C-alpha cells in the first residue's frame, strides 16, 4: 500500500500556478500568503529568499526551496533589493545581454483548495531547503523541471495536459526529497520512515472501513498501546484516531466529488454505521455538511 500515492490520488488534477523567469541585473518579486505549498528551483545563477521572522536564505544554482505553510515571501537578487509584487514583476523585461549574469528560476504553487491541511502543512515542515548536492542524488527533480521549462516555453498540441502531468510528477519528487530532508521532523510523510508506524499507515489505508481502535493500531506496530500512542503523536503531529479521521473524511469528500452516492454508502465505506455520526464527523472536519459539500 503506497500511502503517499493514496494521498496524491485524493487530489487528482490539482490546480497549479507554474512560471519560469529569466532575469538579470536588480530584480525581486513578492508572493502573498495563501498557497498551501510553493517551491522555487534555481536552475541558473543564485537568489535570496526572504520570509518574515527568518534569516535571509541564499539559494545557489541547483537549489530547491519548499514552503509548505503558505507564508508571504520574497525572492530577490540580493538582500538589499526591494521586491515588486509578483504581478508587476511578471510585466518586466530584462536585458539578458548587457546587464550581467542571468538567473533562471522555475517556480510553482499548488492551490490551497487542492491540498491544504493534507499534502501541505500537515505533511511537511514549513521550510525545507534542498541543496544542489541533495538533488543530484535523485535527479528526478532536475529532469522534470527541464521538461516543464520546455513545455512552458512552447505551444505545441497537448501542452497544457502535459504540463499538468509533469507537475504531478514534480510534486511527488518534491515530497519525497523534502521528507528525507526533514528526517525525524513532525508530519505523516516524515513518519513513514519509521517502519513500525509505516505498517500502521498501510493497514489503515488498506481497510479504512475497519473498526479501528488504538489497541488495534498498536498491535500492527508491535508496540504497547501507550508507547504507540506517544510515538505516533510525537512523529505525526496528530493522535492515531485523529489521523484515521482525517483519512476517512478525505476519502469521503473524494467519493462525494465523484458522483451522487447515497450518504449511507459513503458512510459505510469509511467505517461509519450511523449516518448521523458520519455527518457530525464530516461537518467537524470539513466545516460543512456532506450535502452542502456535495
């Protein structure tokens, strides 16, 4: 059971904002808060990243930075440069012949209604800096970025669909590498590196309709109930039953998006015998009733 693949399938066809910029001289752009996950890949040259409350970060050629909690941030040529709103920056033209070395950046944002609370902040630490040496050990990011750049610069048939598919692949590579970089940080994606917890994730995803208890999960992990609950909560940032509910409610939402299935059918598929109990859980998690969501 591929848990990362399961989560990604819940957000099939997410909405991306993708851009490639080639700059020179003095430049900078600002992105406002709101995107659940954003990345900046420095394909050529260098840049600086500014986030309020954090020291400026130098981004060298081949580096990738991943921001998972949607902060406002600026990408600039030097710490002294004032950044323009991204809408103004996008209208600028640059002298790539006489203004000094060029910098090429590939950026992406994943719209919050697609992944907020699941793939983004709930899975990853808020800030991950993958250096060129890290990426070189797994060249998928560099390869996919090159393909995406070529497609963004062209207008051949099938261009839009291919860009979306390549972005899907890039998201997987970003999450894999960020999880490895995070090590023992909090989040289910990082926690998947713990073999005992990984068995629990796979079991829950294989049979979300089962009458899971914390004792059952502890048995899958081969730990006592207390040791398992403590380890899971520390590593994942949610209680075991909290994660179970999140997965069930995400499955249910996806099923509602796929057609007008009866409430009782969806409730049963995700482990609820009572429609009333399911409706209460769904409203608490998503903020709206199943009927309104559908």
